[in-house]
């Protein structure tokens, strides 16, 4: 039975840590289901998988506004994380531009989509993001 380390950070500075089994999370639908009614007070929900080096963001109030608005974003990666994200050569290793989307799995993660009508993209790992800023809405 695989266990996932789930960390919830609140806007008031509080942090709560959960260690949940995969079957328990899947039975609820997805990891965010546990916190739906609290989203107004939550800053970030992260999930650490036992077999991955990075930490996946399943909810972040800053990134969520770009996901909801459809605004094009520019992400500046921390040194050493550019190639992990797959955009190192195209962007000279520092900046990537695209749109924010979200996967539909039982651990929903944010994705960086190259075009607004893309079907999929690379996952965003919060430990690799230095900054994120909006570039405006293009539709």
C-alpha cells in the first residue's frame, strides 16, 4: 500500500501534514476532494509521491487564478530545474511561456501548456518555480 505525504498550507501561516494511502485518496475521487470547502483559506496543497524526487502542486491560490482566467504566463525556473521541465533548450534554460492547465487524475496537478488549445503539457513542480507572472489574456 503506497502512502502519499500531503501538506496543506493555509493563508494564516498554519501547516497541516497528512499521510494518506492511495486507496483512500482514490475512493474520494481525488486529493483535493478532502479540502473543497476550505479552498478560500488554503494557500497551497502539495503531494509527495514515494517514488518521485519532486513535489507536485495539486492546489495553489496563485497558480489557480491563471488557470481560471486563461491568461498566458511566463515562468522563471530555478537553476537546475529547466531541463527537468523539458523547456531548457527552447528557452535558454531560464524562462518558459504558456498557459496553465490542470490534469484530471486522482492527484490533479498543474500543467504548462504551450498553446491555449493544447491537449496536454509538462507538469509544474513547485520546487522548480522561481516566479510566475501573467502576460495578459489572448483569446
